[in-house]
C-alpha cells in the first residue's frame, strides 16, 4: 500500500499557504456557458462537439492562464544542479534524441511544445489526473501547437490547438469541441521515471531547464480520499479512486498489485516496478515526496504506450475497461 504522507515541516509552511490559495482559487469553478465561451473563443466552432458541454468546467484560469512552454530550453545532465535523483521526469527518446521533462516544471505549465528526433511533439501532464502523455503534433499534413483552455472535463486537462482552436481531451488525445472534433493524435511511448533512471538509460540526454521549480502546488493531493470537486463522475468500485494504476488500452493494473509482484506478464507484455521515484503530488517539496516507484511497460522488449494515472481517471475515460487488483 502507498504510505501515509508526512506532515509538512516549518520550512514548508509558505509553500502550503500557496497551495491552499491555489485550491481556493480552483473552488470557484463554474458550469459550462458556451455563449460566454464564444466571447473568449471567437475562432472555435462550437457547433461541432462530441461531448455534452455540461461536462466541461472552468478550472479557474482563463485561456492560456496556465502558460505552455513553446520555446523550451535544455541543459545537459552534468549541468543539472537542482534535481534530486528520485525526482520524477517524463523521459522521451526518439531516434536517439533523449529528453527529460521534470514534473516540477510540468505541474506549473502542463504543456511543452517541442521537436524531438525530428518529430514535432507536445509533452503534456495533467496534475489532477497524474497523466503524462506525449503526442505527435502532426495531423493531416499540418503541425499543431497546443495551449491550455483553462477548462477541465472529469478533472482532466482540456487542451486546444492554436491553428483551429479546437479543444482536446488530454487523456484520450481526441478533439471534443471545434473544427477537428473526432480527430485523434498519435501517442508516442514515454516513461514517467526518476531523474536517475533517465540518466542511466540516456547519459547524453538533455533536460528541460527546471531552475526555480521543484515545489508542488498540489500538496498532498494524491493521498486525498477522492479527487477535487471538479470530478463529478462515477467513482470506480473495488479500488480507491486515488490509487495509481498502469493503464494500457482498456486494461489497467493497480500500482499496489505491481509493487507486490515486481513484474507482471501477459503474453509478451511485461510490466515492471522498481523503487526510487518521488510522487510529484505529495510533499510541498517534490524531492521529499513519498516513493511511488518507477514503472516500465514493454512488449517484445520495446517500450509501448501506457499511462500511470489514478483509478478514477481510467474508470471514467475507459468505462468498459478492467482494473486488475489481484
């Protein structure tokens, strides 16, 4: 079982105050109002949508209120001085080009538009879902650029592309509002891993500059009994909603199960767990977060698309899916 979080130290009080202020700001989320949206989103084709507008809530910030990183700056591994070995990063390797995106940065910006190994990508992280997904930004011969709408659906980040201002569900990589409704982005395999693990498998890799980051504005979120009030859907049965699961298509395996077994196999699918990665959503200082471990998912010895997310997220977006707990 995941451990109970430690109480914050005196030195962390100011961070906790900032986190509480952020949560109070979030609590003002409003219900959907397409007519008002049109004033902020004059280019969005609201006549096309695949979801009920009532499912989309304001998270508080306006359009681009959470600023994406569109011109990322990287440093070499030897130049990194402010990341602990156990701090979490999204590790991405394409055609030998290896890059790490610290969650300390992504909890604040949520989206990084980048080009890796010659492929235009968007690296995304939704803190409320602990969902880190990398997408190929190319669609129908065009390269899209992504930003944040300030909206949530089932607690998940709703992104938008700056070319058509269509809205996209981050967890699914599918457009849900606007001209591109129904279109899907290709997901690229990546790992949510410790900085040390990334360094070991890609010693010549680059790291997104994270100076000035490392604090968690979602302090103790992932040990709450349930998600914030943005989530109004049905909670899963047989598993606590905030338990992490390893999601692969319509199947998921609970992290407590994987921790007990160490390795789970199904045919040529191999899911493994090893200690040594902090939660980015626990302690106010990410480097002090409890150990949630490193997950690697491979088929035939190669990394495949997966997500380490919360049980409630998998349940709401994969309602026909199965969560294995034993």
